[in-house]
C-alpha cells in the first residue's frame, strides 16, 4: 500500500486580521480566584453576624437559630 502524501498550498489571507489573545498565567488566575473567595467569605460572614445581632436585638429566636446554624459553616475548622 502506497503512503499518501499531503500537499499544502498557502494563500495570502485578504480578510480582517485576527489577533490572538494572550494567555493569563495559572498563578495569576489562582491568586485572583483565592482573593475573591476570601473577600466573598469575609463579606458573607460579616453580613451574617449583623443579621444575628439584629435577631438578638429584636428577640427573634427563630431567625437567630436559623442564622446561627448558617454561621457554624463559617467558624468550622
């Protein structure tokens, strides 16, 4: 069986030039994702603490119990 040969012919492209996007290094992607996760974690934790304080201030026991259950996920180590 004969081997097949491929012949390529290059033609000048007359259309609009396409520019390739530069790749973002993995370290920068990982670092930015970790920073955003930390910011969201701290913001959610602070918001939950203010809601718990509000529930305690107004004596809303049901809301306090529900919010304290959610807060346990933030203090678990």
